[in-house]
């Protein structure tokens, strides 16, 4: 028998069975239980996607008699034996169980399956049982009804069921894809949920917290209270720092204290943002968005800003060629890829070259001198805030994960340094999102704001890069190049704050 809080690492990826790691399960249970007890006794607990039963074991260790629902018959039987809890075998989404009446549970807790409905075995888009789900319409995806159903995230359907099963004033604690908190396309479902439940907390887990064979998901734990006459005073949003990976146990301990209102400012392991739940209407639920928004507004000394999109002449990404990989051709056109970006500019050394005019060298993404190049995804590139200005005259193109930004009336070197400075990087942190890796869309790039420095002031920072940083970068003396580069960035930051 598994001990309470220990998650079996087995599972069926076809059924999206990636079970909750023990530290995450214990954190979720302890915080959810404390929140639920604030509005009454905690007696009735349900896990609608019981899996290996880790939450059932934790509830029983607290002297409760929880109920689980599991669609996999073999797993349901094993979980009932290992946990000693009551496990109902069936589909928690489409079936109704007399033992689990709606509106009767003090706490609904779980780690629902991730993925699209259409990827699950036996899915039938024509099944009338899907017609009862309001989030299928709230989600607003275009296309025919059956197409919407096939592409809809199954975790959001479980969220609707949890809201139906929990009593007014009861608590929901779910492990969810981080994209649910951050992606623009999920805003309608976030708003639909917020109309019915107050957000008590959202905790983005550090990268690697959910890493299994075949899965490396960025996930979060959300805590909701089904609305009743009492309104919580604040939602607490927590995220790990981007520049380091804190120990998971220490991070979860600090996150628990924050959500339960037992800690004050941010800690070395956790960044915290508090706000009234009503302010989340129409906005993201992740701490990065709100922390970036606050920091960006306070870091430029009141100087007016302009929208970056107003200065973009051309914005594109490299070619996506399905079914084939680029083959190196000596003397061909250079391709700039994510791995070519260093902190102080594009790296030297061997590069990929492709046939001129071929599928990997379309005219639309040909690079010109002074174009700004920006990796648009990945923890090792976008996540490290790698940017560069193309300085050479030889023909080049960009890879499919690199964006080309051609500007008018805005100095590309100034923009590069600004995006590296606090006010710029905080904005990027505010808008990047993604379940597996961080991503930045064209709309998010255009939405970034830049301070209105004169062309002469912008040109001063270009000259400083060319004179103070570039010679060291080209000689390969990267340590000194980075030191000088960061000095220029810090001077720009001070210049913005002082005005």
C-alpha cells in the first residue's frame, strides 16, 4: 500500500494518467483543507479523477471518508484496495452517481487529465452528454460543434463538474495546466469560472515538478471557493523566480503560507502578488502577469510610453516545413536559430546554411542588417531573455522558432537593451505563457510598451553597445562582453527611472 502523500509514478498516457507527485499532493491537500475549514466543517471530500488515490489517502490520514471516481476499471479497483477509500468506477464527466450528488461536497480536489477531448479513447463528438457543459460554449472556439468538442481541454470540463459538485462556500483545489491561467484563448473560461467561484489562490509550480516519461508539463494549483454570501478579501498568486529553480519543498512551504495568509512579502523561493478577486475579471490568473504589470508601471519614472506595435514595420517568423529537416549546404544562406543567441549578440562558430530560395529560405523571413531577432519560445532562449540585432550584410534567414522584428522610427539597439532592462523584461515576463515551454505571440510582442526617448538618446545607447560591448563579443571574450553589456543595460535602467 502506498503511504499517504506518495504518488505512484505509473499510469496510462492514453488516458492522461500522470499521477500527482507526493510533495505537490501534500501541499494541495493541506492548503485546500485549511481553506475549506474556514467556512465550516470538512466532512465530504471528492476526487473526480482519483488515479492512484493520493488525495484519497491524504484525506483518510486526516480521519475522513473521501469518495473517488476513476474511469479506468483496473485502476479503480487497485486504488480502492491500496487506499481503503470508496472508489466509484465510471466517467465523472458524463455519468451521475447517487453516491456523489451535486452541491454536496465541502471539498472537490484532484489532478484532472490534461489534453484535448478528441485524443481520448472512445471519444464521440456526437454524444449528447456534452451538451450540458456550458464551458464548451464559453470557450468560444470557432468551428463546428463537433470540432469544438474535439479540441476542447478536458481539464476545463472537470472544472465545470467540480463547480457543480461542491456546495456553495465549498472549496475546489485542482492541478491544472499553467496555460489555463495565462493563455489568452482561455480567458472566456476563466471569466465563466470567476462568475461562479472566487479565486483564492493560484500557485505556478517550478519547472520539473511534473516531469514523467512522455510529459514535461508546466502546471499550477488553483484554489477556488464556490460563491456564496461571503466574499474573500483577496486572491494570492504565487510563482517561482525565473532566474533560479528553488527546491520544491521549500517553494511549496512558502506558497502554502502565502495562500493561507501567514506570510508577508515575497521570499527567496516564491514571488507573491495579492489582489481583490474581482480584479481578475478579464485578466490572467498567474502571478507573473500581475507582478510584471506592477513593476513595469513603477520603473520608468512616469515617462510616457508607446505601444511597440506602432513602430513595427514587419513581423514574421521562420519557415515551418513539415515532413523534412533542413540540410546543411556549404555556401548557402545562413539560418539563425534559437541556439545561436548569446547574451551579448549572435554567437560565432559553425552555423546552418540552406539552399538559397528553397523552402527554408523564403523571402518573407529574409533578415536585413539592423533587424531585431527574438526567440519566441523555449526556456533556454526566450526564458533567458536572449535578443540580438543582426549586424552583418550577408544574406540570412531565421528558423521557425525565431521572430524577425523590423522597426521604423525606433532604434533596434535601444529596443534590445530596453527589453533586457527591468522595465522591458518585466513586461515580457508579464505576457509570456505556455504549458510546456514559455511562448510569445505576435499580439503579445506588439502589446509591449516602450518609453519615448528621443532619437538622439536612443542613438547614444546604440553607440555604447557598438563601442563598449561589440569588440569584446567579436573577439569571443564573453565574460568581459557580458560585464560591459550589463553595465550599459543598468545605465539605461537608471536613465529611465530618473526621468
